[in-house]
């Protein structure tokens, strides 16, 4: 335990390194974690469905896959269903009321799928972003993708729906860009040269319609107003290595959490550019972070040290 930080609950993803996690949008106590053996380079994956209570974290279900899992996203229409992104290019739909196999398996991407994201407005579709440079649009009831978006010249690390519009989404890539898309057009409607290196993560501010946050291999986090794309609103410096994940708080338009290969999770006030919290209790790369929608002060992180931490940062106490 970090002697300087807040107490936290801990769960071991024994033998599997954590890549991503997400709180269930229907239940305050349920958390899904995507993980991979052998650091995602070769070998199996495991999806962990966890119950988080005041006295600890217990595994409700675990699902093993033939390849590593890089991302996970709960359905917005069915509290028991979720999709995972896999290193073999597949996307799987799971139902936690069933014990063994996925209820749907799609395999159209030619390389690793690195992110999946459910539409928060229409709730009837989700996106996948892949190292094959493409983004695909899916409906869980359709055996094939509905649309493919090609515009990046390098791996697409993330594609995220706007929480304000049913048709708009943003993506980030190894080509250093942030792109804005409309599902009515096959090509991006806006391209921003966002960083001096690969852009690994993005998220939308839930309280500012045109605001997007990006995190990069160049160690920085940038805040963008899509109406004024020539220059970032803010550049947050403090991570010592690549920024792996950025996550905007669902409870405050000012707060952003970030994770990094420097083994920390940090919380920032993007209105003042202040670094207001460092969680440094992990002992390996920190990859996943999410805010609990229902417990306003609760955050979860996962890392390559085979552990999940759930805690209330001091800045939120």
C-alpha cells in the first residue's frame, strides 16, 4: 500500500496483466477488467467480472480467451452484456448470466483491436479501433460490421463516441492525429495534428460539447476545443513516460484522470492545469482507469502488476 496515499481495495488478476477496465453503467458495484497473459505479446486473455463491496473485491465470473484482451466496454442497453477487443483482431460479445462462451464473435479486423466504445446517445451501436488503421461500426444484432472508416495512416488506438451527438465520434492514432468523424461520411470531417508523437488515448468532456482530451507518447495531455483546432487549450505536463489512458470525470467538467508507463495514475484540474493527485501504488505500467458513475468519489485502476485498485483519491474526499 502507498503509505502517503489513500487506502484502497485490491484484486489480483493473477497471471494476467490488466489492460483496461470499466464500471458497469447500471450497477455501482460491478467492474469489468480486460487482461492478457505474457503482457499481451503472446498467449491467452481473461475477462474478469468483479463485485466491489465495502470489504473487498470478489470475482463474479471469469472468461478465458485464446488471445489477449486489450479493451472492454459494457452495453448501454443490457446490464449483463459487454464487448471485448482482442489481440487476434476479434471482437466478442459476452453475457454475464452465461458461464462459458461469448454469444457473438466478429472477426473482420486484420490486426489487433485496441478499443471498443458503446454509443452513449442512441445506445444501439459500438465502435472498434484497430492496428489495421481502421475503425468499424457495429450493431450487436448484426453479424457483420455496418461501416468501415479509413483515414488514419497508422494504428488507431482509440475511437470514442461524442456524449453529445448520436453520429459524431473522435479517434486518435500513431499518425500523431486526432480526427473527428460523422457516421454519415466515410472520411473524417476534421483532422488535428495533436501531438509530436503517437496519440494513445482520447476522451470527451461530458460538460463541454466541443472539448476533447488526448494523451500521447510525448508524455503530455492536451485539451482541445474542436471549434479552434489550431492550438490546444491546455497542455498538461508531469508524466515521465507515455500517457496510456485519459478519462474525463462524469461528475465534473474540470477533472481528468490519466495513466502512464511511469507507473502512476494522476488526476488533473484542466481549468487550472494543476496536478492534484498522484496514485503511485502500482509497481508496473498503469493502463486502465475509470470513474464510478454512481459512487462519485470512487476510481478504479489496473496495471501490468496484475492488480486492480479501487479507491477514493484524497482530492475527492
